[in-house]
C-alpha cells in the first residue's frame, strides 16, 4: 500500500493558487501549463515550477486513468473487508495481488475497500 506515510507538506505549497492548479489538472491532466496559467494568473514557467514542487513533495501525481472494461477486463468489483490484526499489513498484502487495482483504508462498515479487476 504505497506510498507510506510521508512527512507533513509545508502549508506554503498548498496556497489557493496551488489548489487551483491541482483542480485544473484534476479536470484535465493533459492541460498545458500555459492554459492553466491563464486561469490562475501565473506564467507558464511558474505553473511548471509549482507542479514540479507539488509532485516532488508527494502532494500530487499525474497518472493515466484507464477504463478496465475497454482494456478487455470483463470483471470489476469493489470488495469490502473487515480485518482482524494489523490493518496496514493486511492492506499491503492485499495490494500485492495482481488483480487488485487499489486498496483504501476506511472508517465505517469495512476496514478496507478493494477494487478487483480481472478477465
């Protein structure tokens, strides 16, 4: 279940402008820094620098999100697990299963939610 707990992020990284940049990238992760700069009032270079700092600090990452059904995986399920024992150890072990897409530690009816994708 990585990444592991990371040190606290300096609050200066998460000012309103950085939050706006993150929001723009959440809407379209391929949007150009110049276009984002126009929205948030910064130059292209300033946006690029902020994105790099946010990425290096572990605040965000830019990834491709795929549709498993379009990739030929016919089965997709969310599985709720109740765990006895060390939660993080179980989560790490479950995350190692090839068909597990992601694992989320929750508070509520289940201790873990697991997305499983398979053929």
